């Protein structure tokens, strides 16, 4: 009887625990246009002067570079060349 109960109950797959990423200071070496915002899960864009979420890690940085207000001003490699 216990076997029947186990086979009839629908087992749900375990859910993946989502963890929020925090700003990583090392990103500034690759992306010279960002800096840390007041909140650990956000970054500040020096070009458009807006904050954006980095709770999903580099995904947020890349999305801002591709689709943010300053997308046309962000270099493809993330670095600015200073004369």
C-alpha cells in the first residue's frame, strides 16, 4: 500500500535557488565605464549617469551596454581609449 501512495503522488522537481549577485570591483578592469552604486546589487554607468541592476551578474552589465541609453557610446570591448 505504501508503494501505491508513492507512485500516485506527483513528485515535483526541486527548484533552483536563485542567488543575487553583487557588484564585482574586478568588472571595472574590463568595463571602464561602470562603477559601484550605493546598493550592492546595482552598478552606475559613467556615460549615461544611470544605475542598473547587476543582481544577475554580468548579464546586467552586458544588457546595459547593448540596450541602455548609452548603448551607442559604449565601446564594443568595454574599454575607452584615452589620448
